[in-house]
């Protein structure tokens, strides 16, 4: 079963799938850590955008979903650079929680923490106020596995005009 078949009645080629190539919440967070990310900045930003788009395409829609997914995706691997380790989940969660305090959204901490720890996973089939993007889809791992295999993810979702804009880096 492929990722698209995972969701009953869902087609990745559906006209309802909208590719987002302007995510100010992601850019704002990543800019704060540009010096730590260093030469990997463009690649990590592009990876984060792909993760956000896949998570949005495969998770139920509900209030604040875009903002929450952007925050979780921006922080999901950030600890690799900020803590200088591949044991990065705890440092990534700490950064995300501090960010949530700064933006006065501490009530999102449990949900964002779960999303970071599960690599922006989406577990449920229905939208709930707590755990908006919560289900059995390991978005980041799916995307990474496809990148390593040289597969373009979900057809048009990964290709639409973004190869020309460096999105594939």
C-alpha cells in the first residue's frame, strides 16, 4: 500500500492538494537559527517545506493546523545543529517549547512535542482540537526514504515548479 492509499478515498493527485511555497512561520523560526544551521540552511529549509506539505496533504484539516505543522516541522530536526548531535529529539522539543512560550501558545506544547517526537506524524482519522495532525503517517521518514531512493515524492506535490527554485536541494 502506498502513502496515498493509506488514507481512505484520498488521492495525492486530487485538485484539493495545494502546494505551499510560502510558509512565513517556518521561515521566521529557521532564520532565528540560520547561524547554527550554517551551510545546511537551504537544504534544511527545503526539507522542512516538503515535510510541511506532505503533512498538510495527509492530515485532517482543523483550526490552527497550518501554524502547528509549521512549528513542528521547523523544529523537528533542528537539534542536530543547535545541540550538535544526532540524538536531537530532546533538544528539538526544548527549542519548540521555548518558542511556544515566546509566541504565547504554551497550550500547544503537548501536541507540538508529540509531532516533533513522532517526526510530524499524523495519527488520527478525525480532527480533534488536541492533536490536529496526529495519525500513523511518519511524514518525515517517508519523505527521507523517498529522497534516498531518488524517488520524486507524490508526483506533482514534489515537482510543481520547485526544481527550478532549488526546492529539490
